[in-house]
C-alpha cells in the first residue's frame, strides 16, 4: 500500500514539475539552456519538505524527464543524469535545512522569513555552483563563462523558490489556504489585483521603454496589498507580479527584455512583500493577544466584585438555613415562619444566580445590564468596599453625596468594579508611601442635567508626570505585583457607559468618574 501511494504521489508530482519547467523555459543561456526563472525548484524543495527526503527518487525522475522533454538532453544522457543527481542532492539539502530551521512552513514571523530567505539565497548559490561546475568539468559551457552561467542559474533558482515556495506552502496549509481563498473573493482584493495587473501592463507595454527602469512602481501596490492583507495578500501579489513578468518576457515585444535584471529586481520586491506581510500579521496577532489579555484581565478584576456580590446572598442563605434549622429543632408546628425563611433562601439564591448570569453574558458577548441605580445605594456600596479595603489601618473614610440627585443608569456590577479599583489604588498609594494615617474621600455631585461625577480622593503622594502619561495604558503598572490593567479596564467600562474616567492634576491622588443619569427618573 505504501509503494502504491508513493507511486501515485510521484505520478502527480512529475507532470507538475515538467509543466513548470516548460512554462519557465524563457531566455535560455548557453547550450544547456540555463533560464533566469526556475519555479520547478520550489516545487521539488516543497515536495521533499512536506513529504520527507524519501521523495528524492521521485524528484530525480522528474528532473530527468524534464531535461529530456524540455531541453532534449543537450549534453547526453550521462551528463543529464549527473546534473540531475547534483540538483536532487542540492534540493534535498535545502529541504532538510529548511525543515530543521523553520518550526513550520507558515512563515509566520520575521525570524522564519529571514531564515527562509538566507537558506534559499545561500543554498541556491551553492547548488548553482555545483551544477555549473559539473557542466564546466564536462566542457559543456561552450562560450559561456562559469560566472555568467552560475549567476544566471543562481538568480533563476533563487527567484523561483522565493516567489513560488510561499505559495506552495500556503496551498499545503489548510488554514492559510482557506484564508487566501476567502481573501481572493473580497472586493478590495479584486481591486488590488486589478491595480497590480494594470501596473505590470504599464511597465511592460504602456511606457514602451525598458521595464526595469519603471519596476519600482510595483512597490506601491505591493505595499498597499501587504499592509491591508498581510502575508496572504503578499503571497498573492507576488504570484501576480511573477506571472506578469513571465508574460511580458514571453511577448513579442519582450523578446529582448533584460530578463536577468528583471528577476533580480523581483528578488528585492519579493523580500519586501514577505517582510511587510509577516510584520502586518505579527502586529495583528499581537493586537488579538492584547484584546484577549484585556478580556481575561477584566475577568480577574471583576472577580473581587463577583465575590463581594455573591458572598452577600450566600451568607444570607446560610444564615436563613441555620435559622430554619433552629426553628425546626424547637418546634414542628411553625409552618408560616418556615415558609417565610424558605422564601428568603430562594430569593437570595436567585440573587446569586443573577450575578453569575450577568457575568457570563458580559464575557460571552460584552453585554451589560443597564438599570436605574440610586446614588445613595452606590455610595453605601462604596463605603462598604472602602471599609473592607482599609481593614485595620488608620485610614478614615468619608462619603458624601448630593441631597437630591436622579439615579444613575448603569450596570451596577461594572460600576462597583471601577469604584473597587479606585479605592484599592487609594489605599495602596497611602500604605506604599508609608503614611501612618490617612483619609479617603468618596463624594458625588451633579454635573449638568444628565451626568453625575463621583470623586475618589486620598492623602497619598499623587502621580508623577511619568505615571500620569501612561496611567491608563495596559500593562503600565506602578506596582511590583500589578499587571497594570485595572485602570485600563475601568476606563473602558466608563466609556462604554458613555462616561469617562480621569485623574485630576492635584498634589494627592484624585480620580473623577463621570456616569450618565437615568433620564426617565
């Protein structure tokens, strides 16, 4: 079964290799017809990278067939076999080196792209030297110099592999293949391909001059495509450019075009596209990782609020349960009292469940449950949180609010999270400064008709200019054990409510939280 599968795969590979060799048979040099573009080399290297070096015999057979069919074995079958063995060994060495150097074939980092480019450029140079060396030893170069033949072969293989291998790697990767197919169907991608194709046409036909002089124009659409679509877009763009170059050289007007110079320029264009594409992909992955980190951080920051909110009803449930137990121990004829206690147990259990449900909805879809929250209730909750945060420290707590104020229209759980963060920061600021005593003031005042401003101030040393500059940036923590996410998450929640969170420029710590009022109250 393994042999049959191997022969089946070889029967697919060999015709593809021969077809690529035939399609790239342009501007041949010398009696051995050395061409400046060899994409079939990329196919051989990718085939052995993905299938292992066991595929080397199939590659050798394909090389022999291609040389006989396309070039008609100009040096005879013995020399053709020798050069095929040299190329097979060289491509196998490149495949082995790339497989060891790269974690995968995805080219997902600048390190992988650099290793890929270095191995291909250096490796194809060594393979070209060995190939041309065999021809030189056999006296088959005729009037062509070693350096000229080697340069032509080196550029041809390097360009062919650098341009074609990423496309083959993408075709072998199911995830990237699906992403490229989806990208190709986007209207923007179609417009980009049209602009790129039009630029290639202008270079080869529209200007009517040496296309190598206007080749720099291709960098403009390539940069646009790579910045917008990352590595997938860069791979497609390079395939379109390579196809355009080949068609231009194949055309009647392109018979005398400087093929070697164009392919050398294409190397620079290819490397630019690969590096731009991979850096855009890395940036997008970093942004996704940051969003995920912030989401997880929000979960951690809300854990304290959840514990506080759930602990109260659970404590009440336990107390009611003990009361019911004591009541039943004293008498069995108090059904009314027992029913009342059971009703309270159920109510508190439902309250705890509601907190958990709201948390689940928030982290699944980012939804909030806006409700009318009286200002005095929120301030009382802030007083309790401050008392818990202060513990046994000599820190006084003062809470004040307006005599009359409409309720807020907010998600209570999320706003209490903000207050918990601000109060905890105030306590840490004073204790970190070594203050023996201090004071935290929590006050609320109307701000216009539609908003309420809540101020959390402390006697701590306040913020330095450096701290203020990066105060709300993620991971910019002034604490040795902090992640620097509390204030970033708090500001995001405040802004999601249509409010704001800012630090006042005062000698001590002072934060202003602005929240919307309930306009229906």
